[in-house]
C-alpha cells in the first residue's frame, strides 16, 4: 500500500477482494487528503481514486462547568482544537466513587467546541 507519493507500507492479504494496510505517519508535505494505491510487487501501483484523510489529533483545553450535581443532568461545554466537524463525537463520564461509566453523543458546535449532557450517575 502506498499513501500519497512516498509512504509505502506492507499490506496484509485478507481475501481475493480485501487487504489491510496500517496507515503510516503523515509526511509534512502530505498532510490532509492523500491518495491510496496498492501493488502486488512493490513497484507497479494501481491508479487510485481512493482517498485517505489525515487529521490532527484533537486536544481538550477546558470544560465548563467543571462540576455538576449528582441528581440532575448537566450540559457541559468542551473547548479545544481539531474537533471533527464531520462524523460523530462522544463524551465519556466516569464516577470516581462507583466507577460507573456513561458515554453520550456530543453535539458538534464547531472545530473547537462540543457540548455534552452529563447524565445522572
């Protein structure tokens, strides 16, 4: 498998119509969308119309409020960088005492803001 013009990684044969390829780290000059090519000999590659998109790793910088009441739902705003504006996002809450975990779908406001409803725990 070749990602973009330079990054070649081995493919794992699954069956006659499927292979698996581990994505390489994005090269600086190939950040964002790159074409994916396949080869059976490592030299002659397919002509590709398949794309793969490298995205930045999201980071969280703050949330508001930083506390909430056990017996009620709380709307939490999360701020950070590189949140996806396509697809879905989730928030995971864990109770420090009971170890109960709650996962809820986030509302994507923009690439730096999400909101989640923290449920009763």
